C-alpha cells in the first residue's frame, strides 16, 4: 500500500518474489541518470537531484528473524555491475543499542541500504 510521499509497505506470503522485486526497484532507482529525474513525479525525499546529494539511502524494515536473509539475498541477487549503485548493505539487528546506533550513523553518512528490524526495543 503506497502512502503519498511516505514510502511503501509490501507484505504477503513467502515465496512471491518480494525481496527480488525490492532489490530490482532499488537498483533501478539508484541507477537513474540525473536527467531522468526531471521527467519523474517523485517525492522530494526520493529525488536525489532535488536533494543535491550523492549519498543515496534506502531502508528496508523487516522482522529480526529475516534481516540476515535479506542481506544474503541482496548479495545473491544484486548483479556485480550494480553493487556500486546501492552501496553497502548495513544490518541493524538485536545487538546492543550503541552498536545499532553506530550502524545507523554509518548508513546515514555513507549511504547504502539499511536493513532494520521491527522491534519495540529498537532504541
């Protein structure tokens, strides 16, 4: 379900290709040439040209039990010539709060994909 300018929620039964769809979508979004943005009706927080920054950040929020699986799937399904488009894969899991915050800071500074957990004790 898409909410205007706020992101997207994609959840359903296992095995439907959600992970692969997300990886393909993020690679496509990250790989668009700057001139492509002028013809796209994108929310400002996703429009890298309007943000005037080269750091591209993407966040995937998922249950703690599948964060490692998502990281493995990004490694498996991201073509070798597209790895630079997404940047580093950062994982926030059930580690100490300080470690989670440091991972989030690195992701924010360097960009890439943050795989974060749904957890009532995240912070």
